[in-house]
C-alpha cells in the first residue's frame, strides 16, 4: 500500500477536534518518533518534532485538529443540541453519523417543520437513540465533543474520507521527515499544531517558542474543477501540489514562495498557484509571530472541504512532501 494511504488511514481514525487533540497527538508522536531527534509538547498542545542541523531554523507546520461539534443541551426526549467547532455547513450535516470520544455514535438530523432553505445549525440535533434525557446522559454530557464518523476509500490514486483537512497535511509532514538524510543542513522543526479550525490559535505560540527563520505550512485548499463551480479557481485535484500566493489571512513571503517553486522545478514536479478567496491557514499566524517570520505554504487541492467525504489525489500529497523536504534543506 502507498504510504500516503496507510498514514492517512491511521491518522483519520484518531479523535482530534480542536482543543481535544490528545489522541491524534499520541498517534503522531508514535509515527514521527523514529524520524526525528527529539519531540516535545508545548502548553497549548502543539507537538514539536526536531531534527537537528547546523544551519537555519526552518519550521514546517500542519494542524492536527479537525472540525467537529460540541453538545450544548440535552432535551427531555434525549435529543442533543450542539454548537459548531470550526466551520460547518448545514448542507454537509443532514443525516450523517458522528462519533464521541467514548465511542458513542449518533446521527445529525433536522427539524422537518422548518423549510429546508431556512435551516441553520440551530434547527439540527443529534439522535443517539436514547429515549430520555436520563438515558442520554449515561452516554453523553453537555460539553462533550464529537467528530464525523465516515468511511474512507482509495480508488485509482484518489483518496476520499473525513478530515483530509488536515490529517493529509500531517501525512505530508511525516513523508517529508521520513525522506530526510541522516545528517541535515538546516535545523528542522516539524510542528503539528492545535486549534487551527477555530481561528489559527495554536501555530503562533509554537512559532514563538521556536523562533524559526522560515516557516512553511501544509494544509488543504479548495479546487475549481467541479461542475458549475461558484467562482473560477486555477487549482485542480491531481494537477500537482499548490503553492499558496495568498488567502484571506495571509500574503505569503515572496522569498519562501519562490524557494518552493524552485524546489519543485528542480525535482521535476508540476505545481499550481493557489489564491484562496475565503478562509485562512496557519501560515498567517506563523508569519505574524514575534517580530515577523518569513512564511509560505503548500496546499493539497481538496474537494468537498469540511464535509465527511473530502477528496484529494495521493500524488499531490507525495509531491507536497517532496517539495517540502527539498525546500527545508535548501533555504
Ligand atoms: Co479546515
Ligand atoms: Zn485545514
């Protein structure tokens, strides 16, 4: 099996909504341990893996948290109301399955009396099959988090499943670490950040602690290759890793962007340029840390973002890992 598929399968199953990343951090620590010299976890929960070298400090970052839901209220019939953890779209949530940390599963459904067009998250609820509040509370408490419970598949090099955002970015970091030679030129940090999905809350603290000369984030991005797409976007699944120019939160440092494109060229890899018209990434938090850090990003073109069925090409992830490893050593 291709390593990218194997790693994603393992990481996608770990529970890790924003702020509750313990389980995914444990899995990542196990997987990254053999590829680096030392591993630490900071106060926010960012996992920092270092491979020592004599040169510049270069940090790569991928967020390990995922979007999810948190229970806000349990009614007398045992139905759960919830609030979003990160960006959720009601269209992705109708009659899908979710899973709590203790293994309890449920279905998100909606108040049928509300016209479909008017539905908001407030009209949705989670059904865990409990007949009463008392029965529900034996399984789930207010304040408990849940994540998508969805199958994954691989078909002809295409991966589909929950939380490619951003376990696939974590996968790219692992693949890059694994590909490094025994002795490296630069002082390399691979950071798995927390709480990206609720507003880039972890990456800045990690970067403040490391104070790297350069930082490169790896995350997913939208694609413009679907039928009747909402706006034109020059970023297609399977057409290579995307080098970020900008999004709503950041304009990438030209020096880093150029270095990424040069690395790709020297590796004979085709890239695409990414301009994302909404959303933000850890790149912004990294760039604004301390007195400022030169920062760029590599993105994996991914369809159906933030749904339980995100889709990307394995080849784009492998290319991102190769470009990342090369750039971290050549900066
Ligand atoms: Co996201
Ligand atoms: Zn992301």
